[in-house]
C-alpha cells in the first residue's frame, strides 16, 4: 500500500487542506502515480493551492536550506530565509511543500508586522526521496518558488518515542530568547512544543497497532496584540515541534502562543519581555 493509500485509510488529512489532500490522493491512487513514483505530483498541488497564478523562479531573495540526504528522516532540519531587495517588500506567506510526503503541504507560515523579518526554522519528517519546495506569496498576490531535493526514507512512518512523562506534559511550551532583546533589530526566538505529532502511519512498538493520528494543527504567536507568526501545520512536522523565527518588539510586553492540535485541544503559553536596557 502506498503512503497515499495509508493516509486515506487512516483518515489523516488535516482540515486546513482536507479537500486538497483527498483530491490529490484520489487522483494518484486512481491513476499512474499509484504505481509509478516518477509521476509528477507538483502540477496537481500547484493547481490546488494556487490555481492558475504564475509562479516565478525565486532568486537569492529566498534561501532554502536542508540536507541533501537525511541522517534521520523523522527529524530533518529545514530553514527558510528571505533576503528582500531594498526596492521590494518581503513575502507575507511561505508554503513549505514536501512533494512526496503522505500529506505534502507540511506548513503554511504567515508573518505579521511584529515579526521584523520573514524567516523560519523547523524540523520535518520526510517519507521518501522528494523535492522540497518553498513558495513565497507577496501582498500583491505574486508568487515565487525555490526547490531542493532530499534523499530520505520512512520519516512519516517511523514510530516516535513516547513516555508517561510526555503524555503528562502534552502541550507544554518552552521559549528561548536572547539575554538582551533589542528594539532596533529582529530578535531570534525559538518556541518548543511538547507533542507526539503522531502521523497515523507508524506502528506502536508496544501494542503493534497503528498509532492514532494526533498532531499540532495551528500555531499562532503574538507580540501584545500584533501578529508575529502563524502556522498551519500537520504531521510532516517532527515530534515535539520546534519553530525558530524573529520578532521586533517596541518596548516591554508579552510574547504569547496559542497551539491547537487535531483533537481540538488548545494550549497557551506566554513570556514577558523587558524593554531594551531593562532587567
């Protein structure tokens, strides 16, 4: 059974792109892609996500970094950095697409004014050799894309590690910020979320049954009442999701995060941030 078939069988299609994934999976399973891994999936994804809008090739203003070969396909580091030219504005959204994953749209990131810069680092699962694409969407609706290829095997179907302590700490978040937060430059911040992010493709090593899918679905980070970053994500994000981004404060305030998972559980966390020069 292909990973697409397993995805349909387990019903593990996130609501944010439920129609997209079901439609593509049905097309693939009913056509030559079900038996031929060389069939291109991207045209169907592109049409479903962006319709007929043209996508330009991104230049050096979009930098996608990931290993050419995954050491651990369940935990693959990915970073996306934007370097807008002086005469242009940065994108407002970044689409991370792992083309041959069971659920290929791994994340849709949106950045607000409080982000300071448009960049993101995270860790993903990769099920098989696949193109990895980043599509940047700008305020005027224009699109640009950069692509890299990764060799990997079994990242989405690999069992995670879970314990009673993990279950007790479900949804707990941890923040990492610089010792000194400045108001004149974007400051890096990392948000760590304790969550199994189970895909529903792995076999539980104790029960030998397929794990129930349960994964983080949305992440929203605010600076006071202003958006820093939001993310629509799914099980293509690794266990215990981690996101590194930036924020640009204007004095003292509070960074807050709200996380919702596929079981509709909500988790919240916040951290106070002192103004520049304050302790």
